[in-house]
């Protein structure tokens, strides 16, 4: 695993010692989870929703009860390369 | 001592004017004062608890009026900090209330404090909390389990009358087992997740940790039910869990999961579980072996799916709108975020995430087949009693390995309970009773029958 | 850059991603108001669109309906089974650290408009608004979570003239459906042009340049022309244009580099676990199809074949709802001439003095505060409504005059 690349994707800053330790731990973890490849899933659909629910929507109505009036901008240091 | 009462006993006492809510709350606060410094079950105590209790009259008809309840620190509570036991959210005061705690408050309950947990619910020990581990009231050199370890310890140590926790895969049942109390996991979608800091969105299930099954039934009755703010919450009406608990179980077909007697299980634990199974047979149920997929597959599925969802759910913590920046994440959180990011990443999605979700389908189908022949499935909760402090540091997958017997039912979104069923080395052992989706009533009936015929749940630790 | 050499040997590969802000009452996944025009910063936010811990999304049914209607209006097929997905990346304008969008099963796909293929039409949520100052960037989440429809075309446009007609037609359709003001200056219609250049017959180029943040049809046309010429010049000198995002400098008419688009982001898409999938029936889709209004192409058809107007007149009249409504009241060549040339009608018709129109208009405005508020926030329909209310009072009036009066009174 390219730990540096994954850390960048995950927006985490890791120290070199952390990177090395994590790399080893991931190898161990991936080996353990690899057992799922023992099972044949050739005609099986993936499940991402165990509820069986479909078409859960809400009416297009304004709900004032949850509005939080912050009233001011959030600020971050200037973003360069910005639009 | 009032704090030692069960929820049902406390309610009866309040209604009969034997004592006031203020006395009940005070009793719990005294217990907290005596033992929390050592046990570290609570991260925050509600300074207004006593005042709130004084407002409750004996004539208050609300179902939980005047009852002090502890809440796991991943539930957003207005007026009390909510940290998920992470330094990232240290001092965070939520701007809104979770549905579960709002329903408890509407029912008159008094939230006595927020309990410790594994940070972000990443664990089965409560040792990964950024604010110190919680100790097991039965043996303070042992862990209480996790991630709802603080809630479990608080109930076991009678620091509250009942508690709320959440289970992603084992986080209610396992600490309940290790702390000798009852822990109930409703069907996924039965209780709203709105206002619960998300761990794995597709399995997170809020639920009660209590002294008895009867208490669990009452709390579940209050917190369950559809929530328009949670699109995965079930529109099914909530049956009466409380009044039919006493149903006989003599006609039930109960499956004993032999695959759950894994090689890691200690022989003493195995014996305790077999004795519990025999008890069901004595009660008239028909107990037979049920063949299920080996838990090792669930470990793989759960680790991948959960860590993927975790990596995404924790992306909002950037310190801009609330909390601190991502450098405040602890080791376990970083580990899980990284692994989750990796298995979702380009080139690996099919091999890991997609494959895991397909195996998940197999696990769901496996249970469906089993429940055609059986009404309920029982088995051990944990391969061992509570492990010693430090045990979680041994493996980068400690949580997922510890919970292997609970992951299958969590992945499938089923309902399950852990009830005390014995002791090994002076530490409690839990039995899991699992039912199909929305079979909470049946699960609780069986658990209640078991508790009526045994006294394990009456045992209390010497503090 | 006029007439660069060998231009005829190059073929433009041009396609578009168009984002349309829907004019629903509430946001895509929460009940906050979707209309954020002029609101004070961070006053129309809630746990969901702020991405607070523990918040959960619940999709807006009308937004889904409108997205599908737009797809149907462009002859798309609808995926009867569909879902939302998470697109994971970090940016301060993205509160959850992921955007809820649609990845592999969009609501609509494979349509066609004016001979151009529509690859997909899907639904997603908007990001917050960033305001860059010298030392810091300000973030306003009022816009976060507003429903966005994304239309993706095939890269089959041959030049900017071709795309200009298409984009204007798309705007007309959106407005006819009443789902968005589709106003480029207001940002309710946003264009991204994907531009590259190749020799005819060669495979698709390995690079593409994205041009965005151009807020008028006129400027996007200029930007495309400039960009094509710029790329040709680079290629002819043996260089490959850098794969990047470019903006447009109005003053000089040049595209300028904004952000180097490195290898495609790894968005780690996966199905949104917080939102159950959508399943439509054929009946539902047909019912929505039957609700589609008369579309510009049909209006033009009718003006030409039924009313015998010229294609040029047909284009002008069909693109202006007020003008079209006026024409239908008196569908003659005379009327068409008057409308198109903005000459007063040479027939006997009641001419109501401006003072009277003003008098009635004041009453109408006072009696319809919501319509006035809508008009102030840019909703065209509100103007038609108010004019209609005036006509109810005093009958036939000069529309242009009524419009002028209303504009003056609603300051």
C-alpha cells in the first residue's frame, strides 16, 4: 500500500514512524480480510442497504425548526489555486 | 439504596411515592462521586440533574418521569458536551438534540451524564478513549468492553438506573456481557440514528443497557419508531414490547450456533454457554444445532465495510465549523480511516468493498435460511470474559476480532440481546439471543423467560 | 488570434457539463430554504447542510421529479432503479467531506437535444460559497445542499456556434419546465466546457481542458474560440496542452490557468448508506412525461406550421414567454410583426393610460407581497403573475408599459 498516497486522500498528516507502523498493520489486516475471497459470489448482488426500504423522500417544504442562525462567515486561511 | 433499583422498580417506587426523583438522582450522584474517579465511566455529569429531578412530581405520568439515565457520548445532547471520546471534539457543545435523547427527555427521563466509549466507537474495550479507559466494576484491572463500555460500567456499578449505548457490531452486547448486565440491540432502522455520531452508517443501532430485560423493553418502547429525519428508520409501527414479555417460550425452536464455538473460545466459557442452552431446553424450547457461515467471513466483511464508511463519516471533522483539526485524531481512528480509504480507492473497490458487500448478501441469506427452521439463534457473545487492561493494544484489528461472534447479526441488521448467563474467573459471561429483523418482541420474551428462571442478572460487583 | 494557419486540419472535441440550481422551496437533503439570494451569511443552515456530527440526509421528492422531467424533456431514458452515491474529497466548501451525488446509476441517461447526445442527467447537492479575501477565505453555507441537476453532454459539438444554439435551447427548456431561473449571471446555470483538439480520424486526445466560471453565453463562446485557437497553436509547436482548469478573462478575451487538474481525483465513490435506493414504476415516469409543458421546439414547430411564421420569428417569439402569450391572444402576422419589431399595434385596441396602470399596479403590489418578494429575488413567473393581476382589474393593457411600471414600483 502506498501509505503516503492514502494519507493524502484521507487528509491525514502522518509522521514517518507512523507510516511505517501503519503499513505493517495494514498488511496484517488485509491478510485477515482476504478470507472473503474464499466464497463464490459470482451471481450475487452487493448489499448496501439492509432495510429493504425504497423511495424514502420528503416533501419540498421549508422546515424552520432546525435552522441554526450562525449569522457570520466561517473563516479559513486563504485558499490559493482557488476559483 | 435507591441507585441499585431496576428501572421498573424505580418507576413503581416513584409512583407509589416511596421516594422522590430527587432522592433517586442524588443516590446515583453519590455513587458516581464515590466510584467514577476510579472507574472513569462518565466523562461529563449533568450539573442540573438534581434541579430537573426536583421538578418531577409523583403524579407525572410520563413513562420515564424522574429516572436518571446515562447516555453514551456519541449522542448529541444540548447542554452537555458531546465528544465521542475524542480530542477532536473536546468541549464540543452540540447545537441540536439527537432523536433518541429527545424522546427520553420527552418521556421525563433525566440525563445524568455522558459516558465514556472507545473514541468514535472504534473498539471493543473503551481503552481507545482519548480520555482514559473505563475500568470494569467487577475487576478494575480488566476492561469493561466497548465501545459502550462507559454505559455498561455505569449500569453495572449502579451509577444510574439505565443507560443508552449504540452498536455497530457488538458495541452494546459485548460490554453488557463483560459487565454482567443486559444489553439490547434493536433491528437496524428500528431506532433513529439522527444525532448519533456516525460510525458505520449501514449498521449503527442505538439501544439500551440495563439491569434487566424488562428495563430494556421499556426503554426500547420509548426510543424506537420512525423518524422523518432518518431516511433509514423503519416506518413499521412499534409493537408493545412491554406487556407481553411473560409469554411462554415452550414452543420456540432455538438454534444453537455451533460455528460460534470458535477455537478462540475458552473451555470454561463454552461450558457456561452450553449450560445456558440447556436452560432453554429445560424451559420447554426445542434447542437444536443450527449451521451458519463461519464468523471469519463476517470479520472480513465488517472490517472492510465499517472502515470504509468510517473513513467517509469522519471526513467532516476538519476543524472549520466545530471541533479541532484532524491532527487531533488518535491512533485507532487514523488506522481505520486509512484502511477504509484504501479499500475504497481506485483499483481496490471491487476486490474489497464490492466483494465484501456481496459476501454480506451471503451472510444475510444464511440467516434467512436459518430463520426458516428456527425462531431464534443463541450463542456466546465473546470468546472470553473481560480481558485485562492493555489487551486491545495487541492487534491492529482487536475490535473486529473480539466481536466476531456479533458481527454476523450486525451486518445483517438483525436484532439481538446479551443477557448474563454465568461467571468465569469471577467475571461475567453473556449469552446472545438473536432474532430476524423486527423480532424484538420475541427476542425479549425469550431473554425475559431466561432471566425469570435464572439469577445471574441479580449479581452485582463489589466496588 | 485570427485565422491561425492549418486550422482546417484540426477538429474540436467539445462537450459540456451544465449545473442547474433548482428552484425548489427547500434544499436537497434538508428543509432549509433553497433560495439563498441575498440572505445574510450562514442564516439558512441546519445540522444537515452544515455537516454537523450525527446529521442525516433525506432527499427532496420534488427535486427528483424535476430532474427526471428535465431528462424526459430531452428524450432521456430513465433508470427505474436508481440511488445516490458519496463522492469523497476534501475542500472547505464541502462540509461533510463528501458530496452526495449520483455515480453509476443516474436518474436519466442517453437523451438527445438538437442532434447532440445527452449522456446523463443526475441530481446532487451544491457546495458552500467561498469568498476569497487577501488573508483568508470566507465560507457561507447558505448555498450548501441546494439541489443541483447536472447535465452531461457527449463531446460532439463542432464549434462554439453549435454549442451556443444548444445551450440557449437548454436554458429555454429549463425555464419552460419552471424548475430553475437558469440564469448564468445569478449562477443558477453554470457551464463547464471540456475542450480538446485533434486531427480528424484520430483517437480522442489524452488531455482535456476544462473552462469554467464563465457567466454568460457570449463569454463562453469567446472562451471556447480562444481556447481552441490556443490549443491548436500549442499542438502545432509540438507541445501538448496541460490538462487543467481554466477561467476566462473578460477584459482580454483570454482563458487563464486556474488549477492544474492532476490525474483524476480518486473520489472513492460508494453507495450512500444513509439514503435507501429509488425505484420508479413505468406508470410514474409516463405520468411525469404527460405533465411536461409544451417545449420550445414544439412551440417553434407550431408557430411555423400552424401560424405560418418564419423560422426567425418563431425563434424570437418562442424564447419570450410574455411575447408568446401575447401572440396567442391575437395570432396574426400583424401581431407578430408588432411584437418582434416592438412597434405599437396598428389595430383598434383599448389603450389604458399609464396613470391608471400605475394606480392599479400599486394596489396589486400591496395585495401580493409574496409575488413581490419572488420578483425581487429574480423569479420571472412572479412578473407574469402581477401583470395578470393588473389585467384582471382593468382588462387589456400594454404589456411593456405594465412591466415598466412594476419595475419602478418594486424598487
